C-alpha cells in the first residue's frame, strides 16, 4: 500500500507508514485496529484476536503463533501478538510505535521454566533409601538421589529433616557419585557415627587415635544393638545395609541396584 503523504510502499496490512508515520488512507482487511477506549501508553489484551493471531490472521510473520510465544511484525505498527491476544505498544513520536514485549504467564509450566527453577528431585536418578525407626515406630523412609543430599534439623537447608534435639541444623552430607555412596560430618555439635562393620581399622586407620581408643557409641535400630565409631572429618564410604547415627537417630542404608 502506497503512502499518500510520502509515496513510500508499505505492507498491505500496515495501518501507518513505515517511513513518515502517517496513517494510511485505506487499511487492508485484517489490519489491526486498537479497541475503543485504548489509551496511549497502555497495555491491553484483545481476547477476540487470539484465534486470528494463532491462525495467521496478521500475515506470514504470525503463522504458527502459539500460546506463550512473542511475535512482532515490524510492518504492522502497534501490534505485538502475544499469548492469548494482541497487545498494542505505546505510541512514540510522529505516530511511530515502540516495540514492547509482553509475556503471557498463564501457563504454570511455562512460568516455572521462565524463572529457571531447578528440576525436581524426581528428575534425578534414585540411588538409595535411608530408613530410621528412632523417632517413629512405623519407620521414616527417605529417598536419596544422585548428587549431594544434606541431613539435619533445618528444614530450610536440608533435604532429609530429622526431628532430634541433638542433631545440628546441617549435620551431615551424603553424596552419591559414580556409583559410590558416602557420608561426611558437617562440623556438627555431636558428630556423625558409622557402624564399626563399615568403618574398620584397616580401611580407616586415621579414625583411631593411635593409642587404641576410638570414639565409640552404641545405638539401637529396631531393637538391634549396634556399635558406632565417630567419623570426625572423614568421608566414609557406605555400603548396602550400613548404619550411621546422627544425634540419637540411627539410619540404615539400602542402595538401589
């Protein structure tokens, strides 16, 4: 369509001249017209245009428009087809429009993706379970996924939360990486202990003080007495059916094959 003011050729769907900004004398069918009451600089969604935008009603540049996608046709001044409808941007000097990007966050899944939220635990590979009967006679079961998992009494910091007054906020860290499962104390107040079957003098001589008196404690798991040794700052490799104790809470490890 030729502008009657400057003679510039414009897209047949254009409402304003792309060179001088003058309103074209005859808008082609399908060109966008702001709804009544639309104020300068306002953002408004015209729900009636949603089907038209998705079906390519604004020309080839809008073919395949889908919910959540931002589509702007530079020749259709004043139109940014977004999500459910068309959102006209604020008008600039000499009638020329400024592009504005508006994102439809009506889709919760899309919104979560926009904010870059991490994948849920279920998206990671299940590596093991740990179970305790210390605070619940029916048993408390906790899944352990690949990577790092914090255990402690602070629900804001730990994936496995333990209701035990002798357990620190972040008490211990369990790590499953490349098929190896381990636990390490995190400078807790009362220490982390692993059963003596898992921690032997031959494998971890540094846990013994050199004069034959390791830090030992006893614990109970479902009526079974177990002897534990303090792991101090060492990272201890856990095995299937290993036990560990933080505070007065005893856990048993079941590794998933």
